[in-house]
C-alpha cells in the first residue's frame, strides 16, 4: 500500500508539475525525498551522512514569512516544515529505534524547540496543534504529518505544493484509510488506527459515515453492506507501532 501511495501522489504531480510555490522553493526538499525516501521508508543512515540539502532547506524555511503566503501555500509550507524537521530530529539522534527515544521523561520530541519558524525556534507541537489544526480545520492533515513511525501515515515521495496540496491531502487520506495494516473491517468490528482516537475531536460525530466515504474496494463494500442492514460497526483501535520507519526495518 505504501507503494500505491507513491504511485497516486506521483500521478497528481504529473498532472500539476510545479513543485515550487510562489514564495517557497521546495527543490532542495524534493531532492532529499527522491534520494532517501522509498515507499514511505527512510534511509536515515545515508541521510545523516549527507545531510547538507536537508539542513539548507530547513534554514531557508526558517526565514520564510508564512503570513505573506496564500492559504494553500501556507498549508503546504507547514506540512513540509514539520516533516522535514522530523527527519532532521531523527538524524540528529540517529541511530535510534523510535522517535519516542528522543527527548526526556519530562519533554517529548514534539515539545522540544527544534525547528526555526519566522526566525524563532518552535516545537513540532506548536506547528501542528497551535497553527495547522486550529487555523485550517482540515482533518486530512493527520494523514500528511509524518512522525517517523511505522504506524504513521507514510512520508510522501514529493513535497506538498500550493498547486497540489488539496489533491495530495485527499489521496493521502484515501491511501491511509485503505491500508489494511492500519484499518480493516472484521465482521461487524471496524479496526482503525489510534490516530482516530487521539484526534477524535477533529473528525465528525458520524465517524463511520465519514470513514466510509474514504473507503474503497472490499472495505467500502463491507461498510455499505452493514449500513444497508441498519447495522453500525463497533470501532476498535489498533496498537500503534512506534518503531522507526527506516529502510531495511
């Protein structure tokens, strides 16, 4: 399914080839993703040994004034900044078995001031919870942010871009929801990623109805069959694998 994500997003980019927004040049990040990311998995060892492009990209991003960008470009900017900064956190501490090994008992990696935004150092939590979630109110961002974990939505092989951000978010949501490792229907029980529990406030009260709208194939058919019989599946949450999404396991 991670391979399918790459194919779908690549098709989107072929239809909308520009990866550079009006005010943000994502070309350095595009090179990083192309060279070190495959099917959502990252070659952290090689990236750490050749980190110049990533460091230069984040330095450049830290000097961007995002309030001067369009709404879609801001959204793409924050997603790219978050994901690139997460890569940097990992290689700063690599080798590690999980992103959760970084930081301390009192300060998780998401609460460390590790990324420059508007000339100031901020946390990943600040980008996600103080800016993106309240400002854009788009639950599809949960399938765009990558936490470097195996159970996390996979890192896309191209940057998010102003011209394609909506299509990329839509395809990322469809791909994640239909990945049988993260979500599946077993009889009348719908097993889903813990992401949906952690961020339940961002999803509609009729979660099953919303979820069915993104389901495809057998998953969609099974959910619709239950709906026709006026049966609503029980929702259960799967264990989250925090193991590092590194190439080679």
